[in-house]
C-alpha cells in the first residue's frame, strides 16, 4: 500500500504490530466500507478502536487469537451486552481481514473466534449445510418440464435468497415487486403476521422465477402450486415442499439425514458470509430479528475457513 510500510511476516503465530500504523490503516479500511450504512460502519470502527485502546492499556503488542479472546473476556466482564460485543468482534475481524489481504499481518487473529454466547441461544446448528457442489447438483436435477421449472424456481429462492419453507408456502405472485430497480419478493417471515419484509432476487433467482411464471397455471395467487391429480393448481403444502426437496436431494445423490429442507437456507447464508457479506447484510437477507442468531453462522463459517488446526507443525 502506497505510503505504508509493510512489516516482515513472522514465522510464528504471534505478530508484533506497528502501533504507529494502526490509525492510518483503520482510516484506509473505513474508506473501503462506504457500502455499509453509517451506523454499522461506526460500530465496526468503535469495536476496532476499543481493541487497540485495550492493547495500549494492557501494554500488549502481541497479536494472536489468545489476545482477541482476552479482549472479549474483558469486555464481557465490564458488563457490555453480548450483541454489542459480537458486533464489535465482526468489525475487528473485518479490519484484520483487510489488513491481512494487504500483507501487513500473516493471518487474521480474529477469524474463527466465537463471540459472547447469549443465554438461551444455541452455539451451532443441528442441520448441516450443503456443499457448493451439492447445491448445484440439486438444481441440476430440474429439467425444462413444468414441474422442473417450478422446482428450479422454488429451490433457487431457498439457495439464493435464503427463504424458509414456510415463506415458500405463503408466497404469492402479487408479492413480486420492483424496488430501486431490483426485483424483490415480499415475505411473511417466521413469527410475523404480515408480509412486512422482502428478499432481493439475485440474477439467478430472478431468471428462475421469470422462467416459471409464463407457464404458471394462474395469473394471481400462490406462487408455487401443485401439479398432482388431487390438488392440481392449488398452493403447495408444507409437506409437498419438503417432499420436493427430499426427492431432488435423492436424485442428486444426497442421502445424509442431517441435510434437510432448511439446509438450502443454511447454505445460502453461509455462502454469503464466505463471499464477503457483512453482518448487517446477512442479517437483513436472513431476516433474523436477533443479531446473535446471525452471529452463529459467522462463528461456524469462520471456524472452518481458516482453522487453527492448519497451523500445527512439529519440528525437531
């Protein structure tokens, strides 16, 4: 980076950071976060500033996973709310990822660090996500028939917009709208009495819907309907949606009992995180009322993307 010296990369897991560069690096990093809303950007910066202020107070210069964990424990002991601490951790992780990409440190010391667990929330998911190859294999089972095009649109909303099966069931054609030049689908989310939130359709999901609508048997009403003899033209039931997904999984060779209908939503959220979506972006897409629920996905994704296990070496 022009005007900023890049320190030598160490051979150990600990890194001594040049504190004189920190404020300059933070300012540059914040300049690259203009796409985030001002509140999120300010929160990220606050958390990062808290961390380096704490380092100075503790007279610590070692940058490691243990250092970040000690900082989190200190914040918790001071009585800060878990939601605030976890948001600051995401900001710090984002900063270190940015610094690491530019060669200032050899690894991200905040990656894989779990936030403060809020009482009553689970640490991990009971149902597994699909691999990228499995998601594509499931979508590839859909042909150009009416049923195939319907199923492809249905699966695409789960895999590319993180819809729940209940949201698929309640979706109507009239819920498709245009907002700020993008096609969106208004949804009735978990525990909500109204369709008061929306998902933005990615190009793949939008194309899938546009491919399905011309052969839809109705111009209004349920977005996804049955082609069965008994319920032809009627809204797909929750049971039928689960059956559609199950049959497509089997056809794609997926027989793992931990991979369910919800796994497509899980895969969408995890893929967004791996591809750089921020905490607030993922929370909005997933429509989580509690940010700690979103944090679970960040914890699980970070745990496997750069695990400490990969750093283990034994020398004689």
